[in-house]
C-alpha cells in the first residue's frame, strides 16, 4: 500500500485517524502498532515476520543494555550492543546483499573455472534499509546513555514500525522521538497542519514526479548511442526533478501523517538543488540519512578530529557505505564514491558551504551540474550504460536522436518540467513545506491554491490510476 493509492487515501487513512481520535491516549500506541503492521502486511505480506524479528531482537538488545547499565556491567552492555547491531546488519546483509555477493562470487568462479554456487534469489523486504537503521539507532542511543531503554515492547515496536515513515523514512533516530512515544497531544490544528503537509507531498509526487518520469524513463531506457545531446540532457533534467519531487514528496507526506498523529518527525529535505557545494548538498538532501551516518559512523570513526588523511578516509568510508546502502549494485557504490571524492576535494581545497554573495549563483550552478552528473550513475542500469549516457551528454550531436524523449513528451510534461524547474531558482532559504503553515498572506494564498486547485487535480490522477510506486521503495 502506498500513500498515493486509492486504498490508502480513502480507506486506510480515514479509518486509522477516526479510531485514533476515539481511542484513549494510553491505548493509542497499541492502535498505531496494529495499524502499522496491517499497513506493512498489505504490501509486504509474509515479510512482516522479518520486521517483527528485527523488532524482537533489538528490543531484547536494548533491555540487556539497560539491565547491564543499571548494574554497572559494561561487558553486558557491550554484548547487548553487539546483539542489536549484528542482528540488524545481519538481516540487512542477507536480504539486501546476499544476491549481489553470490553473483560476484559466481562471476569470479566462472572466470577462473571454479564453478558456481547454486542459489535461489532472495526477495527484498520493503523498507528494510529504513527500519533496520531505526532499530540500530535505538540500541546505540541506549548504549551511549542518551536515553533509557523502553520497558514496554509495544512502545518500541510502534517506534520501529510506525507506518508514516516505515517504508521510506525519514529515518528517525530514537532520541529524536523518545519523548513523543508517551507524551504527545494531538490537537485539531495538528490535523489541519498535517493534512496540508500531506497534500503538498501528494501533489509533488502525483502531479510532478510521475509526470516528468515519462521523459526520464524514455531517455534512460533508450540505447545511449542513439540519444542526441538535447535528448540526453532533457532526460537527465527530468530524472533530477523526478527523484527530488518523488522522495521529498514522500517525506512531506510522512511528516504530515506524523503531525496528524501528534508526532513531530524530522525534516528530510531543505532545498538541496540550491546548494553551493557538495557539503551543502548533503546538509540538505536526505538529511536524516546524512545525520544517521554522521552520528553513528563518521563521528565514531574520528570524524574530522584527526589528521587530514584520517578525515579523508572517514569521508570515503561513509560515502562508499552511503552508496551501498542505496542498493546492491556497483553503480550505487560508484555514485557514493563519486560524492565522497567531491567532498574530499572540497576539504582539500578549503571550500565551505558558505561564500561571497557574488559567487553564489556560479557555485549553485556548478554544484547542481555535479549532482546531475552523479545521478547518471544512480539511475543507469550498469557501468556501460552510465558511460554511454555520459558520452551522449557531451556528444554535441544535435540531430533527431532516438526520438524516445519526443515520443514521451507532451504539453503537460513540458509545462510540468518548466514549472518544477523553477525550484532551482528560488531563494536558498525558502522551503515550501514549512512555509505553507505560516500565517503570512502569501502562505494563505498558497494554501488556498493547493487545496482548491492542485489537490483536486492530484486526486483525479490517483483515481484514474496514473500514479506509480515511490522510487525509494526499492531501497
């Protein structure tokens, strides 16, 4: 079940909200856990057992750490930490990377004449990259003494499985939400504000992302050698818009749903295409993932507290793993390495995510170009595909090309790309989602336009069945 489906919008969500409002506060966590398990099972089927296993193992790890800390037994705390981290990484490693590892071993075995491993492919449980990271954050936060372990298993299970952010984030670190698990109030204003934020995300996904996807899919689905230079750039621009509006749209919807249930989920995007450096980009793009890696990997590795070489090493490790987190493909690893190299270059040359006002437009343009070129690796099916697409971008072939993009283009797509592309030109500090909730005159006008024009159009598209799954569901 996806947020932009008929079943969710007109059945699941109204029923859950109605039950939530009439349920006594002390029983609301139980209700949300039950609703979240239904939500996951609806789309994930038997994989809900993997989710429950992750919950049970990390709950036990947290209890062991809490017991050991209360009795000043550091060995027990370390064992609890090892249990939690190993179980989460074990589940993630097996279900997400086992197929990839076997493929690599079989390729090596075939080349060396050593034979291959008989293997049946493992299906990927939806959202496993997100709920395992949340579970690990709980174990680490309890181990560090940043928060106490949860005694009630229902509260912990609800934190891991909470349906607004279960499938594709935001990744909520436990210390960010621990107080809200027991002490939250849902007011009528929260329902209204959350509904606005949800509507904003729905429009971004259904009206923008799903529309520009046609050009992106056409360009990346064509033989790169047949693409003209304009076709390649139009396809790349379309994908640049698609992945932003798709993923940030989901995050807006998740934040809005959380708000309707009394939760304040962390922001995940802050105008990333207005960044003036790659460092600045990662402070604005998928911020909850960046913060997770910073707190639980980069800083424990030493961060930037050691020598320059150590800092560069830490950045390289973090971004290689960031790429691998997105998928078990060498192209994802290369995409992470690409961003890691750019960050190291910025460190080595003394660039910072600030600068003179006169240089901001140039730095924004160069950063956006670097990000867009990286998206080629992210979207391409293989290295030859990525290389061919990059060659098409700089082929200076202005001929007819494959015709794939032209066939996918239409008035609606062109208008959507032009309007959506204006997001690149907006002021760096302007973030539309939070702005919608402000009591300013232009914000009121934007709310009216959203509710009276954009939302009905988005719902019409949903009813007509023209939506598609969110891109980050595959991660």
